[in-house]
């Protein structure tokens, strides 16, 4: 067994470990992106619910105001 063949095992192992590390880091990046997207979707959902509530609240306020104006006219 010559030295080159002996060292080839170490080179192969170094390549294998580098590829494994690359896959691990990619998996970490993918998971971080998935979490970021999930948080983003939750925030958008919350904003949409808040906007819907504000729209309902405003509409109810306008309806109450109209009713109050009607009562005021009746009293006058």
C-alpha cells in the first residue's frame, strides 16, 4: 500500500464530512426560513383580523350616530 492510497481514505472522509456539514447548514437555513414564513403568516393574519374589527367598529359607530341623529330630530 503506497502513501497516496493510504491518504485517499482521509481525503474521502474530509469530502464526506464537508458534504454532511453543507447539508446540515442547508437544513438549518431551510428551518429558519420556514419559521420566518410561519411568523409572517401569523402577523398578516393578525393584521387582517384587526382591520376587520376596525371596519366593523367604524360601521357600528356610523350606525349608532345615524340612530342618535334620528332620535335628536324626533325630540326637536
